[in-house]
C-alpha cells in the first residue's frame, strides 16, 4: 500500500522539477504529475537564459538569489545541460538607451553583480555581427544559458533518487485541498499540493491570475562564432512591460552546437500553438535590423511556447488564496528557467515555516487581494 | 538577395510523374500552369535526369514537352500562406520567389524509408533509390561491386539500371519471404502488362543472386564501406562491396500539405475522388497521397489536373483506371510490409538520428517522440526528422510531430523577403 | 558544345560529363566524406534526392549546399569539409 505523498506537484516543467528536488532534499515524499511529458510546456520552448533583472526590487532579489543558487548547482549538472557562461549583452541603440544601460550598471555593481558599460567600439568588438551605428551596451558576464529540458529531467531524476515519483501523461482537471482531481474522475490524494503548471495554472486553481503569453523562437543551422553572448535590445524591457498585448524585441543566443537561437516576441492571451507567420516574421525582421548577417543564416526550426504572465510580472509563490493545502509556484513569465532555483527555496521555506534568504512578500499570491483591498 | 513575385493559375508542386501528368492535363485544358520542383530537372526520382528510357516515360516526356508548362527548377518551397494562396520558395544564388496561385496541386512524391543498422552511416551506404539517383546524375559504377538490400520492386528496378551501367550487382536481399514474393508474382498475372514487365526484368537479372527473407545486418569499413554482413535464416555471411543500396520502402512527403493544413493519415494526404484535399483549392496526387507506384501517380496526376481545371467529366472517365492502380498499390504495400524482426537490426549503439548523432540507447527511458526530441535532440537537425522520424516510428511506434514552417531549412532573409513593410 | 566540363574539387581539377551533379562528381573523384557529423563521423549522400542533408558541401564560397541537387557548372569550386 503506497503512502499518500507529503507533497504533490502539478507540473513537471523546470519550476515543478526544481521544487520537487528542493522538497525531496528536505525529506518530503514528493509526487510530480504532468498532463504531458517532462519539460513539455514553456520549459520546452524557452531560450534557457539565466539572468539578473532589475525591473523591481523583488525581481532583482529573486534573480540574483537564483543566479547564486545556479552557480552552486552548475558544477553538478550533466553535460546535456550545456551550461554556457556567455553572459548577457544588453544593446543600446541610442543615447536614451545608453542612459538606461548606465543606470542599470550603477544599480548592479554596488549590489555585487559584475557589470560593464560598453561604448560603441567595445560593443562591436564584443559582437561583431551587430550592425554599425549602435550606441553601446551593458555586459553582464555572470549571466548564462543552458538547455533546460535536460536540466528539468536531471532535477527530477535527482528527486527520484530521494524517493520522489514522476507521473507523466496524466490529465488533471483541478487541484483541491484533498489532492489532484484527475480528468477521469479519480482523486490523487496528497498532503499538500503545489500548482506549478505555468500558463495553465489558472485552469486548475481559483484565485490564480495567470494568462498565457505566447512566444516564438527559431533556431538556425550551425553558425559557429556568429554570436557570443545572449544579446538583447534594451527596448525589450519597454516592450515586455508595456500594456501592449503584442510585441517583438531583438534577442539572440548561441547554442553550444554553434546554432543561433532567434527571438523574441510576446502575445498576451493567445492560446493557439500554431506558428503565427505575421509575428514570427516581425520578430525575424527586428532581429535582422540588429544583426544583418542573420539574413544569410538558414533557419531550421520554429516553435511556440506559452509563458505564464501575471499582472505585475512577478511570480506567484506561496499559499493559494481560498485553499488550505494548495500552494502556487507559477507566473514566471519569461524568467522561469532562471528563477526556478530561487522559487524552489522561497516555496520550501514557506511550506516548512523556515526563514527564507530573501524576502517573500513580493511573490505572495495574496498580494493581489491586498492590492485590491 | 533578390526576390520576385509571380502569379499563376495552376501551381503544381513536384515535377515527378504525378506532377508531370497533372501539368499535361491542366495545360491541355487550356490553363496557365506553373510547375515547381527542387530538382534541376523534371522526372522526380523514378524518371530522374529527364532522359526517358522506358516506353512509358518516353510517352510522357513527349506529352510533357508539348504541354510545355512554365517551370521553376531547383526551388525549395519553404513556407506557405494558404489563405492568401501563396507559396514562398528559395532558389539558388540567394534568390527567392513568392508565387500566388488559384489552385495548387501537391505532387510532392515520397522519400525512402531507412532502417538504421550498425555501420549505415558509412560513406558508401546509400539509399536504393538514392543510388539510382546518383547513377542517373552521373555516377560511374562500371565494375563497382554493389549489394542491394531492403524491400520492394524498387530493388529490382535499381538492379536493372546498375546492370545496364555495367556495375557488378552481387546480391539483392529482399526482406519479404519467398512465399510472399511468389504470391505477388502470381497476382501480377492479372495485369498482363505488369507481368510482362516482371518477366522481362527477371530474365535480365537472372544472373544476379536474389534472396528472400534476407537483409543486411551491418555495414563495415574504415571511414567508408568495405563489406556488409548479410543475414538469412539465422545464417550470417560477409560480402565485400563498394556500395550498399538500401531502402525499406517509401514514405510520403506530406510536409507541405501539413503546413497548408491538409488532413492526412500515416498513409498520406487525404483526398476525395477528385483528388481534392481538405483545404479548398488544394489537390494532391501520386505518392504523397499514398504509396502506390508510377501508374497510380500518373492517373491521379491527370485526374487532379482535370479536377483543378473544372473538368470533372474528364476526371471521372479515369476512375476505373485509377481503381486498378489502387488495387495494385494495395498488393504492393501488403506484400512488402516490413517484418517485425527488422527492428532487431538496430542495436543500442546504432545512430538513429544522423544529423545530431543520437543513438538508439538514448531512447530507452523516453516516453514518445516529443520526449525523445527534447531530451536527445533527435529530429532537431537539418533534415527536420525526415530520415529519423519514419525510422523511429518503425522501431518504437512513436509518431513524429506535425511539420511546421520552414518546410525546408531556409535563409532567414528568404522567409521575410515577401513581407510588405511600411518604411 | 563539349560534352565535358571542368570543375575543381578541393583544389584539384576534375572533368565531368555535362549534366553530372556535384555529388556524383565528388564520389567519382574518389572522395568519400562530404562533411562530418557532430561526433566527427564522415558523412556522404544517402537519399540522393535532397531531403537527408547528407551531401552538404561548399560551392563557390557558399556553405551548406546540397551537392546531389546541384548540377556541375564550368569553373565551379567545390570544397568538402
């Protein structure tokens, strides 16, 4: 007779996997359920970028903490994780964006984040394929990129060594205080439940304000030495935080194979998984504007994914309002790969009632209600 | 990069027998026809190189020359906008073209099914059809020792060509059993034309060893093929050779149809009796609509051509002939169905995905195609799963994911070349 | 019009019959490896029809060209990996 798991995690993406490992390491009996395969949601689609961000103090705390945790995990990752320490290069097209680059640098450095402002000449040296005429940029050498499907798999394998179980291709209808209510009517009982289902989170628990934010990516054939960093336009931040429901931004990254990943775009509230030619092309044209040489590279594959977007672009980590035994670990938008490590710690600390290394208030799901009160 | 646009009435994708036949029928009906193909010449695989050798191909090439449809050669269709009735193709020399059509006939043919076995990635191991294609495009095989292995009448056709070109065909290894092959031979008696063909072929190949229930278990060599290990009835022996032509049947090329939104099954694109697909204005004929041989491709091509030019009467007149070819197709496919034992020729160490060097053992813990792709990168290479997908489906029973644009690898610049952009 | 044309493969002059594809010309020249796979294995044509991407070579400076779908032209410079 198998015992009821202490914790059931719905969602075997990288956030669910990180939480599973953390809780298993803490001695909990964990079961992970997913409607599909491991890393099948946004974790299948993303660029694998581990980066620090400063849109808000809470975001900065979470991203910095997570990068620290990644630096501790990295030496233990398998080769398939393909963790490359390429750094992020934020590109400034004009003086206004350069001012933003300097502001970020001044924010990061005193807080221990290595950062360097590059002028136009230095930018061209760092990324020769960027078009001439750009103003400069901000280099964050401690950022990196990895292949997250392999990492999610590895995290779950490690959790399984500690007694966790993983159950794929299990359709879940709802998450309740007594367990997962499966699509076939059965109830999978658990002590406490965690909703880590990303864009689908709002379909499984109430009071979970998560919307899909569709993205497209393209990968090219091997083009060694075409780009060396995760390169992003500074205007990306403007585009991702603006009220606009649809936006594209220049964003490329190298893969260890020498292939180039081309992104990025976002469409809020769109559930259609098909390739949308219009926005894909808009994204490609934006990319060519910044790196004209991309036009000559051959694209091999395109795919889509659904980020989990929240109203304030911060994740929901903590007790789910309206439930006794249900917790949320979702709403990671475009940062889920990077901050899955910090998320796991923040969730575990709350579930165990232990202190957390960073303040957790900014991620509490109840903040929405507090804001509206 | 230079980009141009054109418009046509009937656009035919694929200039093999089905495409050529459709082009003839449509042109003869008075329509403006454009034929686009990724090869430098018409004829597809079976009539490669546009040098007609048999009576049938001679007739059709003559008819095709008279029909003289507009041709776009060496063109790779990379994306499609079905609502706008537009296809985008990449051409050599950094050029691209966007073609708007009224009706589209898909005659995209088929590719070979390759089963992975130890050593199959060695240079010198080619498809059976692949070897045929190379020989027809100029490869001199005089005196070269060749083993052919796999399944189906294609092996005999290739052996015939190789014999003609003075290669030394050492062995034809057919995986189907002798009972199955003999039954096939007997059933051919009901189509005298085919029987005569078969008898003629048999006579020409009389001196070549033809073994049934036989297959190649491994290919060996240092950097290129030197010998193969052949297996029959549990016996294994070695044959020294220069080329191994191996093909285990055909897989329909349905990628363009999928991107257009056409319904399909594992057998091919779904069509009605007028060769219409589930997408309005799009037709499909030939191997892409179901493997069945050249006669099926020709009659379906003509029906599609008449159908697309609003000539249903002329199309209907060919239904009986088409039914005959479908009967033969069914016979062909059941006779040469692959035996389950062939799954054992792929060892755990065998590379299954040639583009990314993924071995069979990497699939042990995997749950399906998507999981395998994400964790091993199988199917993520340039061939976009065209080679490994059907192999993995045979070995593991996993269906590969639906095709997405770009339909073939395409320059990023090509993909945006046709966009109307406000300056 | 002569029935043969000259191209260079890896710097060496080769005569081929008009209409020969680059893939056939390379094999004819005794070169067995067209490029290398990610793990370093030699690769050569498999499908012969332009879908397996097993025959990629550099032609006149352009990389990743499918040799089996390219007809030899006078003066072509072909380089295998």
